């Protein structure tokens, strides 16, 4: 008895996997997207797309593709992890960019506080604690930042520059744990 012929979806996935193995990532991604169109209920093409972009540190695309995979297979733990890690990496990057621009009463600051509270709730109260070796360095940075230089006339500058922190979450109130 001859094996059943492959469906268009199966052939496309087979070709996409072959291109992936040959390191033709652009070709593989194109075929995975085509396969997703051939079987809109299939999670696998989206999972493969997420993996490719995660490995290439394209976290924005990883979030989109992992979300699509999870719409089709909510129990996929690998996609849940990839979505979480990618989202956190994007958040850390954005907070790092905003750290110097955030005003103490701006909406970005309030959103950052909400994010920090949610992360503490989900990941634990010590999520923002740096490794033990860098705690001393962090205290030194904070001491220096809290003691602005006083000019000869005794007047403090209107706004002192924010200290450069290695961890953008250190700028958030309550980040001490």
C-alpha cells in the first residue's frame, strides 16, 4: 500500500524545515508563514517563526509569533516562556531608554511603577535585587547621586542629572525589595 500523499500544508512544512536545516532562515520563514495560511488552526508554523526570531534576538517579532502560537495552543509552555522572556527584554530595553527622560509625575513613570508592581507580584518581591556582588556598587552610586555638588554660591542646580544605573529598574521607587 502506498503512503498517503502529503497535504499542501505538510509539503510546505517539510520544505520550510529543510530550508531551516540548511540555514536559509529567510526562505524558511517565508514558507512557515505560507504554511500558517494553509492551515490557520496549526500552531507549529507560528512556533517555528517565534523560535527563529527569538534566536536572532528579534523580540518584537517573537512576541507576535509566540502570541499567534498560543492562540492555537494555549498549553505550549515553550511559547509561554518565549513570550514572557521576549516581553521582559523589550520592557527592559524601553525602560533603559526612558530612564533619563522620565519625570517624577509623568505617565511613563506611573506605567513603569505598575509594571514593577506586577513583576514583583508574579516573579517575587526580590525580582529587582541585583546579584550580591553588585549591591555594594549600587549603594555607592546612590550615595553619590544623593549628594549633589554644591557650587561656591551655595545654590543647588535646578535639576541634577540622573545617575547612570546598570539596572533600569533601580530608578523605580521601591526597587530595594
